C-alpha cells in the first residue's frame, strides 16, 4: 500500500472510491489520516490545546491499531490509496470517521457512512449512534441523523464538546462486500 495518502483535489479527477477492510498493517497510515484530518479539518471548531489532546490519542499506535481492530473498520481508497476510514463499535455505534483533508467535501465520508449503515443494518442493527465532533455534526445532520444530547468529554488535560446523534436504519438496501476489490458499491 505504501506510505502515501491521497492528495487529489477532486474525486472527479480520479476513479470512484473503493472499500476494503482494515488490516493491522494499515495502522500507521490511518494514524496519519487521523492526525491530518483533525489538525486541518477541525482546527476552526476546537482550540489548539483541544486539537493536540485529540490528536494525541493516536500517539500510542499499538493502542490505536487495537481500537481499530476491535471494531469493524472499513477503509475507503482512491486509486488504491487510503482516503478515509470508519469504524463501527459493537453492533450500532460509529466510533471513528476520518477523511484525509486533501479529499474532504468530495463524498468520501458519505461513501463510508453509507457502507457501514448497510452492513450494520444487514447484521440486525435498527439504529446507529455517533458521538460526533463539532466538525462532523453538520455532516451527520446532512445524513438525517438527529441530535440526542450534548456531551463534554475529558481527553487528557482538555475537555472536548461533542454531540450524540442517531438515525434509524432501513434494511432494504444491498449490502456492500468490503473484501471484494471495487465491490458492489462501485
Ligand atoms: C466529518 C468528515 C468525516 C466528513 O467527510 P467528507 O468526506 O468531507 O464529507 P462529504 O464530502 O461526504 O460531505 C457530505 C455532506 O456533509 C455535509 N458536510 C460535510 N462536512 C461538513 C462541514 N465541515 N461543515 C458543514 N457541512 C459539512 C455537507 O452537506 C456535505 O455536502 P456538500 O459538500 O455537497 O455540501 C470530515 O470532515 C472529517 O474527517 N472531519 C474531521 C474529523 C472528524 O471530526 N471526524 C468525526 C469524528 S466523530
């Protein structure tokens, strides 16, 4: 896979995103996407100290990889390079969703959310929830998630605000196969 994340400016300049499952060897690349995504996409919504505390959760890459591996983690690729990832903790909670800043607002987040919703729905979940950052809340509201409550959570020495949102699922859509190259979503 190499060590390079995508830097294309528009999805229309490249092929459609593909989906594949997380492997432990992806951990360093996903940690890089995680850090860059927070530092570049969330900087307007949180203070410098809050950003540093949030980013530091990937400092221990072994623990970060364990967190990814304990969830259902899917990676979106563009031209074979990771462009973002999403993880589902348990049957019905979205733990992480991070998109490489170079391809933000190009549909990668929506692609990943759609895939995880279909898989969770096919496994029997009727409702998904997420504790969304202030950066991501408008994204989830765009996808018809409803606000449940506001939270303030301790992260190292900082307190970060987030919002719990939820959405009821319908199960009538086809389920993507993340192990199939350029699977049925494409
Ligand atoms: C939230 C995030 C995953 C969205 O990914 P994305 O690939 O940029 O999202 P999409 O391109 O699929 O966006 C779809 C729609 O959601 C809404 N949306 C997405 N990001 C938005 C933002 N920052 N502000 C307002 N609306 C937003 C828009 O309606 C957008 O459609 P448009 O671009 O045509 O206006 C991405 O911004 C990110 O990684 N953020 C930083 C990390 C983070 O906060 N993760 C969430 C932790 S729970």
